[in-house]
């Protein structure tokens, strides 16, 4: 009994003063968190739709605490069972029990994450991180459990009844455990733990110095003539006093939402150059020693290499491939090489054309990296004859949403029904709730849609930021169906009688995130460990979002989703052609830029050469400009050095490659789109993490993916026609 209590993380409580101790003593055991019940804490009612309006940070903390304790207790029970059971270990008597145990904790945890994102003024970062860490520690235990690991090895080898999804789940347990060092001999375990701790410390220092050096730079503009071409959003973000954004003064800062747009609109070459250099000098010795990340960068590389070698891999990049569709560094480099061959030729032509355009308008000298954003924007507007503000009038949010749902219904044989406001608990009156059913009217899943920006309330309210959050996963064992949350930051309506007009970038984002949500909502995998997006290899996670975005650039689809808010007319044929063509403006330049970072990332995690030498060696292969002597961009690249994308940055373009190839099937096939759409639904959307993405693609296309379709879609080679729906 006492042992069981200790396992539930109860603590001993002693009186503050004890004068004597009798022979018989009693120890009072108090739980580490209050004993909430489903009746008084809505977070614990995970089988129902979340009751967002009843949740407070305190309820979330105590609710997660209770669920974490119950989960840990359940996992310990499975461990004991695995150690003692005499009958054969099977997927049902080990893994299904864990899947059932995890569902309440994961659902509650996802609900809290949603509140952190959409009610950040109440669920602040510090509170959420404490809750997150408590849930994470509880959940990771099963991947560090030797009894469960040994049981899964036994099941993987001896359970002949495993289906494909079950084998994927068991393999996930085995791989996660191995990467957590479970197979290491006792003498290597302390070294492995110490290496991971040092790595986290170094990554934290790296992030801090990037943030510090970013915040140190500021340059004030008082001359209003310099900002006359600046869009209103940029002026507001730069204004010292936001309410006086027209009058100024304005501060240039290096945060992306200012920096990127500033380079596009600043008319002075010298000011662009200084700002560009300041951005790429961050966290380097060009700033000061106290924010120099050079040593931290090298230490992170060394520790990752040591981590990989302790686990038996040649280097960190090789270890990274264990969780990727690509499977090997050689396959990644093959894709990079294939795309570069066409992209570099296109880039050379694009830069030559841009140089000529700039010279015709008074620019003197050779274009440099800091000049490209400014002249590119002007060139695009010159070549493609449409106005962004006028274009926005053709995309009323309600019309675009209805047509997106219609297109998805036709492609995938599903239906959407909006539940009337007030019948479902939401976190804000603007939030809408939809149910998804199959062709027979059977319920499949649900999603919340939170469309508008709410400054001071949402985690990020920058226009263009959006999330697809899985709120609940599918699990037949736990009896749960999927719920997704789609959160955007579109401009709210100015008044009740005015429609919300989306920019074309907004429409892109809506299609993209909806594609992401469909993979969560339409999964047929019966286990939460592999349903929807869970357990999908990193370089395949963005495939469905890119696939749906590709539809938007088909003439018939663009005509269908456009509708002038006043006249009701769709976009003209000439405007549609201009929009589609503008997608690939300087595509070669963009792809070369992305391939450079992808190759740099792989190389930094494969070799021992000094980071600056690696960067210099690769630069000329991909970039059309001489590397600036002040450029130290790897020192501020938190994405690959201090985030989860180490040796995985290539995943973004890999997903685009796979999505383009899948989309190409609709162009090449003589079948009806509904037939191909059903096949896409039955593979990419249904199988999720229950099947290796390479096999998913082969079932859909009948072969392995090729970069050819992305080259066509990006305009690097001759276009092969459009597709209609």
C-alpha cells in the first residue's frame, strides 16, 4: 500500500514540532495537487466537448496534475503487468492499455494549449510552461520504461497478428526508447544524460544571445519622405507611438515582422545595407563578445555529434534520418542536387532581369543581397498588373470559406455542417464550430474556427500568423473522435454590416491550414499514437497543407473562390492568369535560398569543419552574391541550432516536393477528380502516422516521389497545363 502511494507522487507531511514520538506513529499522506473531480473541474471531462468558458488557469493546473498522476499510476501498473505476466504479451494487453490511458491526459493538455494560444492574457506563458512540463514528464515516461520497451520488442517479434498501424505504433515505442538511450549500457547512461543536459543549456544560451543582440539594434527615422511607400501595418509596427504612426518617428528593429517588410519598402540603399548587415551580424563577434554565439554554435554541434555517437550513429544528421521520410542523407542530397540544377539557372536569369529593371529606374552599381527585396517588390508590381488592395475586394471571408468547404466535400466525399452559435461552448463569441460527416452521413470529427485577430488576447496577433491545433485525437480504444482548432489572425470586421475581406495571402493561409486540419480530421487509424498527424515523419507533416494550397492556383478554383463583395462578380480571366503567374516570381531565387540553408544544416551536422568555413564553402554554389564580410548568419539561426529542426530544415521543401507530385496526379490522370480525390483521402488523409509516408505515396502514385513536379509547379521547367474542379 505504501509503495503504491509513493508511486502516485504523494508526499510525507510532518508536524512542525514533535516533543515525543510514541511507539505507534501515523504518517499523514497529502496529494501533491488538490483532488479535483469531473463535477467541479471541466478539464477532467475529456470524453465531452471542452467547456472552455468554465476553465481557469488554476483549474487547468490542478486538472493536469490529477490526470498526470492517474496516467503515471496507470503506466506503472502496465509496467508491473509486463514484468509479471506469464501469458504472451500482445498489442492488446500492453499497447492498447497505454493508448487508452493516454487519451484523457492528451485531450486535456491540448485544451490547455488552445487556451494558451487564444486566451494568452489569462493563460500566460509562465503558467502554461509549468503545465506543459508536468504533462510532458508524465507522457515521456512510457518511452523511458525498460519493462514496456522489452514488452514491445517481444510484441514486434512474436505477435503475428499485428496489422500495419499496430506495427507502426510498436516501432514508434521502440525507436523513441532507443533514442532516449534505453539500450545504453549502465556505464554510458550518465554520460548520455549529461550530454543532453549540456546541449539544452547551450541551446538556451544560443537563444538568449540571439534575442539580446536582436533587441540591441534600433535606428530612428524622422524623415517622413523615407516612409512614404511604407504600408500602414509596417508604419504601425515601427511607430514609436502607435497612435501617431502617420507622424512618426519610426524605429527600425530587427524583429522579422518589421525587418522583412522594411527591406521591401526602404528606398535608400545605404539604409537597407546597414539594416541587412545588422540582422546578419547578430550574435557574432562583429557585435560584441558578450553576445557572440560562435563558441555556443560549435559546442551545440559537438554535443549533438556526441549524442549521436553514444547511440551508435556516425553523426547527428544520420540519427535525424531515423524519423524522416527521406530515410538517408544521400536521399536528401539527391533532392537538393536535382532541384538546384534547374533553380540555379532560373536564379541567374531572374537576377539579370532584376538588375536591368533597377538600372532602368536609376539604380547604379551591381545589385547586392540587401537590394533584392526592394527591387523585387517593384518588379513584381510592374510585371503583374494587379493591385493588392483591389484584389482583396474579391475575397470576402464568408464566400471563400464556403467554397473551400465545397471543394473539400467534392474532392474527398465528406460534408460539413456548422452548429448554431450558443449550442457549443467556445472561448470567444467569434469562434464557430463545424461537424464533419462522411458520404453516408456518419459523424467523423469536428473543428473550431477562430478567424479574427484579437490584440492582447491571442498569443500572436501578427497578421499572417495561424495555427492548426489538434484538440483531441482519434482512438477507438478510448472511444474518442478527432477535434481540431483552426486559429487565424484575419482582420476583424470594421462593423457588423461590413464583410471581412481577405488578402490573397490570407486565402493562401486558409487553404494551407485547412489541408493540415483535414489530415487530423479524416484519419482512420484507430490508435492515438499514430492517428492523424501523430507519428508522421517530420519531412511529410506539411504535405497535405501544401497539397491544398496548390489547388488555389488553378484557374477554375480561383474563379470559384473569388466574388467581389459588392458586384458579386468573380475575378476576370486576365487577373486570374496574373495571380497564378505571380506565384513563381523569382522562384529560382527562393528555392536556391532554401536549398542553401537545407544543405548548410545537413553539413553542419555531418562534418567537423568550422561553421564559417562550411558556410563559405556552400555559399557560392547557391547564392548569386558575394558573401558579405560582416555576414555571420549561422550564429543567429535559432531554427537549426536551437530549435527542433536540426538536420531537418530540408523537411519544408521535401514536403512541397511530395505535395507537388501528389497534386500532379490530378493533371496527368484521365480519371474524374472525385476518384483521385478519394484515393488521396484513403491514403494521405486516412493513413496518417499509421503507415510510412513513403508507402503512403506509393499507394497513391504507384512509385516513389520525384522533384520533377515541383520544378513544373514552380515554373523552373515548362508548365504542363492546369487542372479544374
